C-alpha cells in the first residue's frame, strides 16, 4: 500500500475515532484531514498551466477536456 493511501486510512480512522468526543480530538482530526487535502491541491496546482503571458485563462483547444485544468 502506498504511503499516501496509508495516510488516507489513518486520517479516516482518526476522524471516525474522534466523533462524539469533546476533548478537541475531532477538530484536530478534521484539521489534519484538510491539511492533507490542501497538500494534494498544491501538488495538482503545480501541474496546471498558469495561462497566457498575463496569467489569463487559455481557451480550450478543440476536443480538450477542462477536467484536468
């Protein structure tokens, strides 16, 4: 299992274990999960073109999907 998949399982387990507890563990688990989501978004963003010379959006090419932009 990849380390990222293991991390996902640990984050989900921490969220499930912390539900209903009042000592702040749920908030900590949610924060850790969102930090990991933002790490993924940063990695995705580093693979996306910034657009034209001024950073504007580039029009889609014929047949190009906007899904991965």
